[in-house]
């Protein structure tokens, strides 16, 4: 390869699709998006002419979100536990 010519870093269609989802949904550390919406979007895509499987769509939707966002449920806040009644 000639000096000074950069080659693109290695990537895969899966990584490219995950990057496209991050851009489309504006995912940031503060705004993780809803996993269900991401899964639905991945299911509507194709990789090398093949539909994305449920298993792959779910995995990719998981992998583009932070581990802390994957636990689901309401964010924990400091304060009294109001869930216990009576």
C-alpha cells in the first residue's frame, strides 16, 4: 500500500447496521432509546440481502445500549421507598 494512504478500519455489515441504528435513533449515553423500537427497526433491515433474524435483532438492540440501560425498569432515585403500602 502506498505511503500515506489510510485504509478503512475493518467492519462488518452487523457493525455498520448497529452504527446506522445509533445515528438514526440519536442514541447517546444519556438517551438510550427503547429496546423494542430498536428490535423492530433491526427486523425491518436486511444484511447481505437476508432479513435480520429475531435473535440477531434482539442481540444488536442489546449491544448498542449501555449495560445500565439494559436492566430496564424505572431509574433508581434516592428517597423513600413508596412501593410498600399498608
